[in-house]
C-alpha cells in the first residue's frame, strides 16, 4: 500500500482525478483567461485610454508583443470585435457575469468528480484493511487491532486530501502558467516581475505556515504542562493541607507556567517576524509589477495599459491563492503521513504472515467429500490462551464423533482449533482426506468444517440475524421472511439448531420480555387484547387469579412503583423516564396541586434513612446494594450527608440547593415499591391520594406531552410495555413462591391453544442484541452480561450458528468446565443425536466422562503439551437428565419448537 495519501488517492481513482484535472484546466483555464480579457477591456474603456473620436474598440482582442529580434510588432491571436463604447461596457460586464456562472457550474462538476474519487479512495482503504484483517491469524491479533484504529485516524487526518490532493497541485501549476502567460501577452518585461512576485509570496507563505505550526505545537505543550501541573496539585492536596504548603505550590506552579510562557512567547515572536514579509509583499508585489510596467530603459517600450496591468494583477491574485492552497494542503499531507505509514506497515506485516497460506491456496483443490483428518508432526501455539502442543501424530476418521478431555489450559481447545483449521500449525501439517487445510479457501473450510470457539461474539442486530450470521443473503441487515428463497429449508435448519442447543426457552423468554413495536399490525394487536380475557379465565379456573394484580385505573397497583402508579402507563422517550420523572416541571406541578410534595419529600427522607441504615455495613460494590438499594452506590455519600444535616423533614435549605435536595428525595419516593422494599410507608389513604394524582396527571397532560406516555388501556395494547404485561394487563404478585413459573406455564398453554405462541417466538427472534449496552428488561428477566446473555447462552448461540449451516464436521471448542457434568453431557447427547452420521468433535472437562452405553468413536485426552488416546468407556457412567440444555440450567423445555418457531420478524 502507498505510504503517501496523495499517491494513494491517485492510484485509487486515476480516471476520475484525470477527468477532474482535464475539466478544471481544459475548461476552467480558458474561462479565467476570457474573464481577464474582459476585465482588461472594461478597465481600458472606463479609463478612456483611447483618444476622443477613436474608432470602434476591438473587444477581446489578443495580441502578443514580439521582441525586436523577431521583427517587433505583435502576433495577433484574436483580432476581436469592433464595438462602440456603450456596447463594449455591456458586453464586458456580460462576459464577466457569464464567466462567473460558468465557473460555478464547472466547480460543481469538478467537485462531484473529486467527491466520487474520494469515495473510491476510502473504499479502497477499507478493502485493503478488510483483506488484511480477514487474512490475519490468531498470532496477528494485535496488528489487526492496531490497523483498525489507524484506518479511522487516516481518514480523519486525510479529510479533503483524498478528494483534491491531485487537483490542487494541478490548479496551482496551471494558475502560475496562466499568470505568466497573461504577463507575456501584456508585456514580456512583466514576466520576470510576475515570476519573482509569485516565488516571494510562496516563500513568505511557507515561512508563515512553518512558524504557525511551531506556535501551535508550543501552545499544546503549554496546555499539557498546565494540565499535568494541576493534576499533580490535586494529587498533592492531602500533603498541602497537612503541611500548609499552599504558598510553595503557588510558587512551583508559577515557575512551571513561566517556563512554558517564555517558550510560547519565543514562538509568538518568530511568528510575528514571519508575518512581516507577508505584509510587506502585499504592498511590494503590485509595486514591482507597476514598476516593471513603467520601465522604459534601455529603450522606449510599448506602454502598458491600465487594463492590461489589471489583468496581470488579477492573474497574480488567482495564482497566489492557488499556491497558498497548495501550501496549506501540504501541511495537511504531512499530518496524515504517519497514519498512512502505519497502515502500510501493518498491512505489510499481515500480508507477510498470510503469504505462505495464500501460496498453498493458490494450488488448492476443492475440499474432499469425506476422509480422515490427519495431524502429522504438528506443533502449535495459541497466543490468545498461551497454550501449546507439540509432536502431535493423530488420525481422526470422519465422519465420527470425537471427544477431547481436558480442563482449561490443557491444550484441548488448541487441538480443536487445529482440527477446524482455525489455528495454523507452527510445524507439521493438518490434512483432511489428504488436503492441507491451509490450502483451502477459508469460507469453504468454515462452511464444511464449522467451529464454535472459546470466544463467542455477538453482533448488533436481532437475535435471528445473529443466528443466521454469515449468510450473504442477509448481509444488508435484513431478516428472512416467508418470501425468502428456500425459506422452508432455512426454517427447518433454524428449528433444529434451537432445539438442539436449548435456545427455544431463551427465545420464548425474550419474546415475552420484548417491548411491542409502536406500529404493530392490527390483527396481532387484536389477538393480544382478546387473549387477556382467556388468560384471566384460565387463571381463575386454576385458582390462580390472585397471582395477578391487574392495571385498574381506579386502584393502586402494589406491584408497581409510586412513579409507575402516577404515570399509569409506560414512558415513551426520556421526558418521563425514571431518571427525569421527579425533576420534570409537569410532575412537580401535579404533586403540588395534589398536596403531595411535602408527604413525598418526607417519605423520601425516610427511605434514604432506612436504606443508609440497612446497607451501612456493606461496601459500595456489594451485589445486594445494587439489587435492592433505591439509589446507586455513587450517590451513597450524598444521602448520608443529607440525613446528617436534615434529621427531620423541616427547615429545608433555601434556594436552588434546597430545591435539589427535595427533588432527589421525591425521586427516591417515586422509585419505591411497597411489595419489594417493605418499609411500611404507604397506607390505604396514601394509595388513594396517589390514584387521585394519577387522574390529575392524565387529565392535565399538555398536548405537547401526549406522546411521551403510553397509558394503560384495557381495550388496546400498550406499545411501550412488554408483551407479557400486555397479555396479563397487570403484574405478577410475588408474595407466593413460584407465582411467576405458575402464571407463565398457564400463559403458555393459553397462547398455544389460541395460536399465539408463534408470535411470542417471532418477537423473541426479533429482539435486539446490542453488545454495547444492557437491556434493563432482559436483566429483570434473569439474563446477565453486558449484552443481556449469560456466557452459556452466548456459547449456545455460537453452536446454533454452526448447526444452521449443517456442516460436514462440527468442532465445539467451548469452555464448558464451569458447568456440572450432568448439564454438559445432556446437551452433548442431544448434539450427538442431531449429528448422527456426520462429524463431531467436542471438548469436555475431565469430569465429563463419555457414557459407555453410547461411546464416542474416539476419546482423546489433552495433557500439558501433548494429546494421548484413551478408551471410550474410561471412567464411571454419569447420570444424565434428558431435559438439560447445552450449557444451560436443567429445565423443562418450552415445547416442540418446530410448532411455534417462525422466521418472520415484522
């Protein structure tokens, strides 16, 4: 890859850059020249240089003076058109206006070419980086990560260079030549003056740019020194207070600031001295040109008209601007060079590492349909885990089922990666039916030999898109539906993957926790509303109606918080979110109108006092604090201080400080739930007052805020609420043990009976997966992790991706040693049943011994740096519950997934 951004831009889109230069110089140059000729004639006519009674003027005439040795006189290039005075003025003005409009249109066309060329350069840079990263192996992970960061830095630094990096030098050269040509056309003696003026202006501009850069660098150093000094002062504060050294610190920081100031002052002086030539040249350039025009020695020369002089000065102004733009661009080029050099270095390094495998792939043959996987004198090292294997000589007949025993660090996962072709051996070779896996195209190898590795990665998008990751048909972010080609086959593969990995329970749970879309189709919305009555009837028939506390406009819901009871709906957007509800002016007005400001402030103070007392012996990072406290750990000190200075709810501070204290306490009260926190602060009278505030809130809500709350309505769905809340139209009462499981079991039966179970799974597959943030609803549903999944669910998703492709061989290198043997082996047995007649390689912890009743075809054990073969029936038989899921807690399945799983996500 080219290390210079301008060269890189040229090679990325040569035709577009060449077209832009040709248009800009081939059309723009003559247009500018025409404008200068019109300016010359207009000035000459305005100054009335011609004698009174002269004949018609020749508009746009162009005569190049010839030296005496060539016969003198002039060479007529354009005779012009004879025009009267008034006509010449109109024509000159018209030509100038036309040139201006033509140059504007021409500039638009050239800009489009440059923008397209820049897009080509950015695409080429992305492709270079993509190819290098995709070819990188595990050992090149650091280089690939550095390359990814440098690409973004290069694009930011080269902003504009990739578009006009070639055009600006061409325009500068063309404008200089045009200025010299205009000077030669007016008077040959002006050529030297014009050339000297342009050189002097360029040197002065370059000096100014260099001194400005030095000044800017010194200013950044001064800022960094000041930041370091103040940061160090904050670190020293305990010593300053203990030893009374404030005066010393003032003096010390003063010396640091003085040194930085002196260095900056020196660069400012240098910049000031550099400005002097630039200011002088602003006067000297026209003076030099004017002196050359008036110079008559050694012999009288032809007079230079004022119009001709104006044309020369105009051409010099255009050339000076173009040269200044070139110098500014050169400054940006120097700033972008380090990033492009680093990209070139990283891509060259990755290219060198991938060269040997690529040479093998150049001679590759299609992957065979079957045969043994043979490891011959193989040694391998995994830089990610630090595990190493040496002297491996193994033959794995395929299709067969192979188990690799060994805990973390034993090398079993390195062997699995070698078998799948994901890790290249440092010595020896891994072949499949005689074909070296390094010589096979990576995409073909991954399709035929699938690998679920030790680091499952989830992508932003829906859960369905994550399960179908890698299918080019959905690379644009779309999801499959009934119109997708081979939709039936795709659904069959997805059904099998969900069933084998136990993800059907996860999908069902996420479907119930999913927030309904605001544009839900009318048929589904009507079905959800109709199901509410059937679900209530089923709960009543099972004597479980008391387990649901419905959303009743006239009753306080004890399963909801105070704030949720006042809203009696779901917030849409951030206006009435939990964090902003207490401070919203409309909320405060409603509480004031209902006389609830003081009672809720007192309740908030009681909540803060009780919370501080309960958690006084727990550290801030204790999980119980995060689970049950009404304020985060970072606010603990604030509430402790507030309680200390405000023992009773009276005598509040005046002004903004007191208002903030009361708002924070009201916020605690709004997050309070009696059934969860049980401080005994809400009685029936308070419930009635809160229900009255609910009615006031709904009645007085301004029209501008009507879209900020989706109120609960028994006759329609609540789009901002979860599917489960819409089906129950209430909350599950948690007073009775197992209430949630009992209610959800009845709910599933009702949904299956009414044909809505597929809708739940459809919502679950359409639920969003965002590795960058946590879904609060998913966390409330028992899902963990930054992306809302437990490590074992992420592993199951990775296995499901492989199963959807239906590979010839499936290699599972997941770390399953954190689970009990029964849970792991139950999932493995289900996986083996699905892979009957096809290749399967799994890594198992030592305690997961294969079942003698259904032995593996081959059992290997990873021991330190080698692998040994063991008997399939080695060890005692493990009791295996059939309902356990792969990498998940043993639990009853949600039912036959084939009956309710669909591909559509609308």
